[in-house]
C-alpha cells in the first residue's frame, strides 16, 4: 500500500461564489470572487494558481506504476505557495 498526499491550496475552478457564501454567510459579488482568485495567484511563486487539469494529471501519475517508489510523502502542487 502506498500513501501520497497532494497539496493544492485552492483551485480557480472550485472557487465559486456559492462556496464562498456558504463559508461567509453572505453573498459575494463576482468582483470579490475575482479579487480573491487574483490574491491567491499573487501569493504563488509562478504567479498563477494550479488548474484542475494539472492536479488531475499529477494525481494520475502518482496512481500509476511510474510512481511506484513514491510513498509516505506530500506533493506540493501549489505553484509555489508553500514550502514543501
């Protein structure tokens, strides 16, 4: 059995007004959601957030036989937001 975690620290495709409203308890205008996404981008070394397709490709690789030697670790897929 192998165990590998993947850090993403937020994906633009999952950052929606509905999800933010569920957390804040108040509706947010589209400009506020865009501002939050831009702020997340600015916190990353690459200047942009990872995309869902990039994370899916990373997880697909990790689940494959090509990554058989990788276990007991976390993969930093944050575009450089946190040190790994």
